[in-house]
């Protein structure tokens, strides 16, 4: 939120507090009954964004070969983390948005169904992949993304999210994969 200050000491509790103080709830979006967790105040605050990016990059330095960002907010954070690590970033897009040959995966989310795609040549065989998104809710998007990465011949090293909505149980769908959430509510 405006006026909130990002911590610079990098402790896990401080990073979670930076996230907590920079999220806002948007009721009834994208449909009635859903409370959307908006992280645009976090990315609008340079020191807060830097704190978050440095925390994530520090956890995966030397452990991954490429970063995957899930459309759309995962693009923002994924690109920043990939840049900090000196790696490339592969976008996972909504169906019909990528121009080349793609792999497609359908999934359910807390308020509907969707399809995502990745280019068939997005990864080198065996590449170690860090998947990044803003929120882990029911786990459908992360599960579908991991399936796409693996079908494309790469290995999911970890899934990183800014916020986990634990009451929706999304982590259970991720098959024992390494999942890290900066803040869990």
C-alpha cells in the first residue's frame, strides 16, 4: 500500500510481511463471491518488488536453468527473477495467444475452466524449470503448467508463488513437487 516500506534485511518473515502489506482484496472479482488478491500495489513499489525478486532469486540461484511465468501476473515476476538470475523466461499463455506450434493443457480453477499453452520447442531436454505465479489457489493452473513443462521434456524443479490460499487446498494437486509460497493465508 502507499507509504508501506519494504524490508531490506531479507529475512523470510520480513519478505512475507512486505507481501502482506502490499496486497489488497478486491471483492466480487472476477465474479460475485470471489475475493481477488491483487498484488499490483506490490509491483508498483520498487523497494518491495526488489525485496521479493531478490528473495526468490536467492533461493534458486544455481538450481534452475530457465524460469516459467504463468500469464499474466507470473510474467511480471518471472521476467524479473529470470533477469536477476541471468536466465531466460518461458511464457505459459492462455490458449490461442502463442504464434508457433504449441502443447495445450485444460484445467479447472476456482471460478471456471481454462486452457493454457507453451511452445513445443520452449525447453531443452532435461532443463531445470522454476515455475512462478502470483497465487496458488485450487492448484489447477500450477498443475497444468507443470504438466506442460514435463510434456515438453523439461523437469519442474520448483513452483514459487507469492501467495497461497491454503483453504482452497491447491498444494495437494501438485504431486509432492517442491512448492514455496512467500505468504500463506
